[in-house]
């Protein structure tokens, strides 16, 4: 673990932190969830910096029109919950608790884990709503045995309320950190709240477990963020419920390794009007996520999410001679020796002045969960802030965190720098409100 002296600056008078305990509920106590919990526990003592977390380490210009204006830390500018006030919970069909999940994931080294093992063990997984039909590579053992999806939703709502009471939480948020479910298109049952509730009672085959968690969260007035690429809150029924009950939602699919690189490099190429002929991306990944994605129906969900980004950044309709003929290919290969340490290669074929061709090669030896963990923390804190400020429905200002952002209106934004501006603009607006 990198030890860095973490300086805590003064909180400004205008925006005191939110008081009270915030519960972060995660369906899926796997590599990402256990790494988030471990990182927050380690950061609480103030000697390890929460690196990669915008909410904790990022700064914001108080007046975007004046580069000389103050630039406080976001956590001192916006009234977000403090790390000391966070409490964690979750569900999993395999992991018994966050310690077991962390040991299986093998993201953290032995000494780092030993220092917080008792706290991690205390985060005990609740029995999951799980159906192997949606994640064929996993065998669930800690699963709710109930006759209908309606009963499963009610049982999740009971879990949520029990957690709220037992952990003395003032507020809750839910972030889906579960496996990527098999690919599906929205169907009739997803088109309205009424149809969805009837589908829960009829055990409709098209309702996936993540959608039952999302329904339970929203009915419990708990904001819901989806970290995986599968359909979850991005269907009309859930958007209707979120708007009806004034609960924030967002998703989907954490923007971490290769797609993060893609949305960093692509805006740069476009700003210099360099042409793009093709972008070939391939990964090797050996963790449980990689094992799940090895099933073609689950990979298809991830592929759809990863392929979306280039079109909106390059806007081929504006410069067809530069971006009108792009071959974009994405592959993920399950390769157990690498565990959570994913390697992502990009071969980028570009062209410049007089049409001469050039190539860029990227080899990102990353750590999947180390990149994803701070995103979960930020999303939980910002979704909680949104809820406290009366925001409801889709929070597209959080598209900064997602590969396939849920958005209002007719345009999705993938450019990381534009997304960052939207995030800062909204934070200033919420603080002023
Ligand atoms: N790590 C990253 O960089 C990254 C980036 C983008 C998206 N994601 C997504 O985040 C999710 C979590 O990733 P991970 O690396 O922690 O995977 P993981 O396999 O380590 O953990 C997922 C956990 O979800 C559990 N699970 C499956 N179905 C469930 C259900 N119905 N209810 C409750 N739990 C369930 C599994 O048992 C597993 O323990 C995956 O969907 C992944 O695709 C991760």
C-alpha cells in the first residue's frame, strides 16, 4: 500500500458536510465492492489518500468565469457525507462477507488485508436474489428461496429496512456491483411501472435480478446507480418509478480501464482534426468478472456498452471525411493467470496531413478494481447529495463515471472533459440551491 500523508483542509462555512450515517448498499460483494470498502476503511485514519476519488481529492473552481477564483476541494465545497459516516452492506450469492470476497478477488496484498480484516469480515452478505439463467458461469448458494419475483422484491425491501434500522442509517444509496447479466433488449414488461409490477407477480422471464434490486431500492426511496452494463434502471418502468417517487438514478457500466483511455485519447485526436480509420481494442482478464464475461450472452452486454463511445465523440456526421469510416472492434478474453490485473491493448489507426497513415499503440497494464473502487465511492456520495437536494430521475451529470451513460433528451456525452465540466457545473448548482 502506498502511504501518503493526506492533508485535510478546512471546511468552508457555506457548505458544511452532511451529517448522519450514510449506508452504501451493494448487490454483488465481489472484487470491486470489497476493494471500495477496504479503501474507505484504510483512508479513514487519514494516512492513506483515497487516490482516484474526485469527491475526496478533486478541486473545483468556484467561479468558472474567473480562473483566479478559489479552488477548494470538492469535499469541502459540496455538503457530501464524510468517510467516517459511511457504513457498508450488500448481497451476494457466493461470498459470505467482504473479507472472503477480498481474499478471493486477490486485489489487495496480505498485509493491507490483515490490517482491516476484522472490519471487512463484519460486512456480512445478505442472501441474494439470483438466477443462474442470467449469469450462467456462477453457481449461487446464498440465494433467497421464494416463490415469485414479487416476493423477492418484498424480501429485498425488508433487508433494506432492517439494514437501515440495525446500522442506524440516516440515508441509504445502492450501487450495483454485481456480475454483468446476460444481454437483453427491453420488452413489454419494462415499458411501464404497471406492467413491471404485474410481471413481478407473474414471474415474467424478462425480469432480471438487477431489476428486482432496482425496484426494491426505488420503492424504499434509495437512489440507485448501476455499475454494470446490463439493463437495470435504464428502462421506462424504472424511470417512471424514479420520477414518481423523486429518487435519483444513474448508470451504466463504470468507465475504468480501456474505455477511460479511449475517452481521454479520442477527444484529443478530434480536437487536432486527425482522421481515424480504425480502433481495435482487446483485453485479457482473469477475475470472476472475466469468467462471467467469457459467456457469449454476457460478453454481448459488455460489448454493446464499450462500442458506443467513439461515435458520439467523433461526430462523423460533421466530418465524414475524417470519421465516416471507422472500424471499431472490442474483444475480452478470460485468462485466469492475470486475475484482477487486466491488460488492455489498443491499436489505433489514424491519418493526417495529405492522408498519410500513422499508428498509436496503447498497452494499459491496469488493475480493474483499483480503478473502479473510487468511482463507487464518488457515485454513492454524489447520488446522496442529489437526493438531499431534491433531484430525481436520471442524473446525467454523473455520466463522467460511466461507459454508457443514462441521459435525458437526445444526446449522450462521452468526452471525459465535457463530462467533467457537466459534473462541476451541477455541483456548483446544487451547492447554490
Ligand atoms: N472493475 C472494473 O473496472 C469494472 C468496470 C466496469 C464495470 N464493472 C462491472 O462491475 C461489476 C462488478 O465487477 P467485479 O470485478 O467486482 O466482479 P466480481 O465477479 O468480482 O463480483 C461480482 C459479484 O456479484 C455477485 N452476483 C452475481 N449475481 C448477483 C446477484 N443477482 N445478486 C447479488 N450479487 C450477485 C457475484 O457472486 C460476485 O461476487 C461487474 O458487472 C463488472 O462488469 C467493473
